[in-house]
């Protein structure tokens, strides 16, 4: 579910969450069959209800026929970007989730399991702090690997 190549520290500044979503959905990813369609699905989901969660974290996500296999990507932004509807809801850590739109109960459950597992872990200040303080992709990958078993 997590792959090191889907963990990025983004140095360039982004003005909007739409720019961040565009960048993340178009990163090289073997799980994405059509980046433009996937981006559109994520933006539509984001328009219906912003995915800002807690303390600088956003979890944009979508189920889409543009996804071949479920994945979770991670990005840490150099500068926070306004994500939520309220003042101060600026994201610096972004988890991008993609799940195939197959309609199967298994895929639907997987989508919910990923969101629930991430949300449970993100409640803990120490986990969020570890993600923010990690100095390398490898460190972030090791932190995220702890969650992998809970997705199944």
C-alpha cells in the first residue's frame, strides 16, 4: 500500500490545495491508470467536503475507475497550504488515497479501513510530530509501514 516512491518532501511552494492535488495525482505511480481522471475525482470529493483533519494534516481521497490498485501517497509540504474551510486549517502533511471504483464490498471496506487507520494514528501528537520531524523518505516509510497491516 505504501511505496517509498510515493513519499515526497515538496520544496516548491504551492498557492492552493488544488495545485498540491494536481502535483500529487500526477507523480509517477503504477497504481494510477489515468492521472487526469483521478485528479478530477479527488477534486470533486474535496469540493463536496474538505479533507482537512487535524493539526496540519489533510487526507484527500477518491474511489475512481482511474485507479488500478489501492495506494496511499504521502507528502510533506515546505509551506502550509490553506486546506479546510475555516481560518487556520492549513495543511503541511498530506496523505493522498486512491482506491479502485470496482463496487465490490472489499474495495469499499478497504477505502474505509485506510481512512479509519490513518485517522486513529493521526490523533496521537507523537505520530504527527514524527512525520513532521522525519529527515528522510526512509524514516517516513518506516513510520507508515507500521500501519500497513491494519489496512488488510
